[in-house]
C-alpha cells in the first residue's frame, strides 16, 4: 500500500439541498447542509468505513466521490475508476431484464468482453430471474445484481452504501469474501455500514460523520465508542470542538473528550430537576439543538412545553455552561472517569477513595460543601487534565462528590442551585509538572508573583532591562482601589501562552478568570466573569506601568501626553506607547471595545503610572492586547 499517493482528496467540500417542508398550515423551504466544509484524504489501497447517524451525510459524500453530485463549493480529486452501489439503484431500468440491464451498463462502461458478462451472471446466482424484468425483483435480488456488476468492472475505488444487510446470509458472506479480496489487492474500498463487526473485518480506518461534518476519524474500536456517543435523535444532537476539546450534546447528555481521550463516562453530563416530590431528567426530554461555530444552544421540551435551555460555549481554557430551568431546584451532574484521585473544595484537600464494584447503581457521597469552586486532580502520567468547576451565578450553590460503579468506575460531581439560572465555567489544564505546591497559593501574593513572572519573561523575550508592569489593580464602588480584598488561585503556570488564575473578591461577591498569554510579539490579558452584575460592582481594572520607561502615549485621535507627568482621560479602543529610552520597544494597546481610560500618577508605587480602564466588563469580558511594534 502506498503511503503517499491519495486516491481521494477533498478540501472544504460543501453540498446543500433545498427542501420544502409541507406542514398542515404552511409550506417552508429550507436549505439543508448535507456536507459542510469536509476535508479528508484517503490513500490508495485503504479500506475505510463511513459511520454516522441517519442524515449525517454519508450517502451524499459517496455520491460526491462517484461524481454523481457536484459540490456547491470546495474541491474533490479522485484518482482511478469508481464503481459504486447506492441504495440498490445502480442506474438500472425497472422494465428491462437483469441481463438487458447488465449489457446496457457494460456498454456505458465500454466493456464489451463477454467473459465479464458471464462472470457477473454466474456470481449473482439469479438463475432464470436474470431474464426477468427488474420490477419483479426483491431487494435481495437487486443486491445480487448490483454487487456482482460493481465488483466485476475492475474498479480502482469500490464504494458500497449500506446494503450488505440486505439479502440472504449465504450471499452476504460471499460479498464480504469478495470485498476482502479486493482490499487485499490494494484497491481502495469505502463502505457505509452500521455493522461494526463487518467494519472491523473489512476496514483499516473509520470516519465518523455528524450533520454533514467530519466528527472524528481513527481505528474502528475508537470510532465505535464515538459513534454511540452521537447516535440518537438527529435534531436533539450536536457538537462543538476546538484543538483539544470535543463536546457532544446528545439528547440531554453532554459527552467530553480531551485530546481524543474520553473524560466522561456512562451518561456524561446531564441535568435533573425536582418537581412535585419527583425528579425530571434531561435525557427524558425532547431536544432541539442549534449549532454555531464554537457554541450550541439546546432547548429541552416535555410534552411540547419548554422546560429548560442549555448553552455550551468553548473558550481557550474550557467550556462555559449556562443553564436555565422552569423549576427552582436544578442539578447538573458530571460523570467522569475514575482517574481523578484528589479533590479541592475551598481550602480543603480530599483524597478520593477507590471506587468499588459493590457500589453498582449506588451513588456513594464522598464530600459536599456550599461553595462555588471545586478542582479534581488526576493520576499523573495518564494524559488526563485537571478539571475545575467554577459557579458564577450562585454563591450558595452546593457541590457534592460521589463514587459510582455502573459498567465502569466513575467519579460524579453534582452542582445544585436554587436559582432558575446557573452559570458554570469548566476549566481543563494539563497536570502541573513538579508537583502541586505552586497551584494552591490562596492570597493576592500570587498576583504579584504573576506580575514578576510576566516581567521576567518580557525582559527576556523583548531584550529590555526595565520591568514593564508594577501591578494590576481592581476598582469598585466600595473602595477606590481594591489592593488587598481578594484571593487568587493560580490554575496553570507551566505554559506561558496560557497562564490562568481565579481572582475572588469577597466584599462584592465577584469572581474573575484571568488568562495571560505571553510570546515574542506581545502580551494579552483576558478577564471574564459570569457573576451577575459584575460590571456594576467591579468598575475598573488598572495596569500600573513603571514610569522609568518614559513612555509617551497617543491614539488614532492624536491625543498625546507623557505617561506619569499629567492626568488624562479619554475613550478609546487603542493606545500607542512610544518610549524615549533606546532599549524600550514601542507598544500598541488594543482593547476589545471602546473603553474609558484614565492615565494618572499612581499614589501607591513610586515612579509608576496607573492606566485605569473603566467600565471593563462589557458583555462579561474585557481583553487588552499589548503588541510590540
């Protein structure tokens, strides 16, 4: 088999249909995305199984490869003769006999060898029915004729669309044997099937499609599990993914994979609601799912009445969950692999006991607390990330930890709120090297240490000898500058491109997630919060610059001044700093929205200037990028 030559290569393939839906009271035309931005490569000699739920786009993809359909956009290159069997159609004419249809198709293929015709007739085992009209054939007889024709016309690429379940056992075995002979002769074979045993017999590779997009690809055993994760009601499922994280919402369940490794077990994440002394589960609802680029929204219906709404949004560090329900007590449960050995809730560290098989179907409680934060730490060396849950919308939320065994061992995190709406951020980080002693420092000293880390790296990357930052300040209505009234926890400090910290302000009940990215071209700060009213209570963020850098500032409106020499107030989304010192780089500050900026001399630090940005949490987030010009 060649490792370099592609039999099939497609990039950005899209195929759309216009479908008219005729409801009792109206007709609606909709555009259906049968294939959306599909890119793949199949090598010559590979045998590939295409899996996916009904409506995933499998047949459309095969017809694109066969040249039956032309893509609306994107490119596809196919090397060699393609022969396909599509839903038993095979281009036959029902009024003609099987024999007449064979002669017609062979003529179209420019095959005039009588021996080929005899071989097809013999392989089909149709007997006298080869001379009967096709409209008298059963499905099994159609299969015999179509398959026999396809394999005897010397295909370079054979594609078979989910038909091997049709027909009697004897002929199915005969088809499978013949396909194996074709794959052994280094021909390319693509099969749509829902029979995993058959796929494992015939195919070396598997591609899973979902709603017209490639969901995953790999070996059969891995893809078998993934297929069952997404199988279900088509309108009640959807997925979003980025480089590291794959999130499936499937009819009330949330299934997570991190760098290809399953994080969740059994039902994954699911919701439950207390009502009239009973419990409603999200898996019992009918779901309507809307997908966007990096988020999805799911509406849960019970007897056509909307019960709840789930919004999932990917961000660089994990997932934001927004959950709404009609009933006052809402629970979200996360069933995770049992690789997690330690939990941290507030200031407590909890060693998680081994999950025993005697817990079958029982949830054994390990710990609970009224808190808005829990972290789970996995066994090192297994490739699993640390997982943190932060509850923003309810400071009285209850977090419980359980052990459970059902087919496999698992840890369960349950978050319960009395609020009709809850916001949760789930953060995933690689396990810290060198132990956990640097992770749990719980004071604002951590922020000061982070500033030192930023400065030392900037001085090395930018080749400067003066620190850029003195501090980061926070401003509220309760006190002009909140220097001491917060606690910090550093989540990740091993990766300079993704430093993460939680900052909690006790007096104003606001929590922030700070993400810092450092590289040779610049520095980015991103502050986000799902605390209701965060922008009202936390009114500003200040960056304290070292005045010894002797920066002048100006923006697109040519407002100009010297940092540290006078006070200035302006509204802007960008600011340029130009230093009179030879070894200090010119910097451009870019904000994610126009923001009121006050430049004043800092009264706490000597030789320092405060850049106060206010208000900062417009739409729950504020980011500032400092680029080197």
